[in-house]
């Protein structure tokens, strides 16, 4: 596994939400430096203090965006405006988009149509000077946050255009216990990966579960 120091600090835009907090704590416990970002630095600092995890701090989103690896963990409604505003800061960064464009109505969750094809492709369009990949869509934040869970027992699909960038995404995923990271295609394939989360949420609601995915047939070294 890539050593934590080789991955460098990780910033998380929208890091105060369930996914950002859960991943931030797990990454920090694995030895990474993590900056949870927020629109409100004070809110981020308060949440980071509550999480009380060495290596994890709370900052505003522009500060988190200065990290060499930056996860995007905001609702789709805020995705485009946030990234457009941070495009200069995010230049040359590895940006990992985790956003699932989903809607919810009385019939349950469903995938939203995204003009760019996917949230990840939208990010790539808005951030032409960044290296954009996509990952972590299918993790259940409550499961990741549950300290009693010692193995998350699931896979993370990593999509992107550049092999080295995808490898960093895989290495980051594998800092989570019981997780394997797999290359799953180029960004043009991100739409269905993001949309699959609607199915997982429907499964979770019906069976009161925290479902994830496992890819079979990959026992050989990748
Ligand atoms: N929750 C999960 O299990 C999970 C799993 C995989 C992927 N995801 C994806 O990850 C993303 C984050 O999920 P989440 O459940 O953590 O979301 P969330 O709680 O709804 O949002 C995360 C944070 O985003 C910030 N935010 C909210 N609205 C915003 C806006 N309009 N513009 C900019 N920032 C805004 C808020 O932070 P501040 O108020 O502090 O700025 C909030 O704490 C979503 O796109 C989701 O589809 C979630």
C-alpha cells in the first residue's frame, strides 16, 4: 500500500457533512493529514474539535482546496458554483469528485439528469487546469463513521483519464479498512456509477442496511 506520507494532505470540500467527516476521520487515523473544508471556517473548526482526531483540522473551503488532493463532498445543488469559484486554487490539484446527483421524492431516490453527463464530467469541464477523477460514490457515510466497524468490506470504483491519478485514488481508498479500489473506466462512464447510488439507497431503505458494492473475479493482482 502507498504510505500515507506519499499521498500528502487531503482537503475535503464540504468536509463537515456525513461523508466528509467519516472519510476525514478514517484517513486521519490511517496517518494522513486531513483538512475538512466548509463555507464557514468556524463551523469546520468546531466540527474538527468535536471529532478530536490527530491530523484532522477544520478550515474554510478555499484553504482545503490548497491541498494536493482535494475531495469534493458537497450536495450536487452546490457543486458547480463551488468548483467554479475555486478553479484557480484547484489548478494542478488532484480533484476527487464523490458527488452523486440524486433527487428524492415520495417514490424514493432517483438519478438526476446532468447536462455534462455526470457530476465528475461537470467538474472536469469547470476545472480544466485540475486533474479530475471520481471515487467513493458507493460508500455509506454512517458505516464509515461507525467506529465499531473494523472492516468496511466493500470496493471503491475509481474513474479517470490518467493512470497515475487513478492509482492515487485507489491508494487513498485502500487507506480505509477492508476496502479495495478499482479502476472502473474513464470519466465518461461516471454517470452510471453516480446513478447506481440511487439503487443502493433504495436497498438501504428497504432492508435497513448500509449496502455497498464488491466486484468479483479480481483475485489476481491488478
Ligand atoms: N452521505 C453518504 O453516505 C455519501 C456517500 C457517497 C457519496 N456521497 C456524496 O457526497 C456528497 C456529500 O454527501 P453528504 O451526505 O456528506 O452531504 P451534505 O451533508 O448534504 O453536504 C456536505 C456539506 O456540503 C456543504 N454544503 C451544503 N450545501 C452546499 C452548497 N449549496 N454549496 C456548497 N456547500 C454546501 C455543507 O457544509 P458547510 O455548510 O459546512 O459548508 C455540508 O455539511 C453528496 O454529493 C453525496 O451524493 C454521500
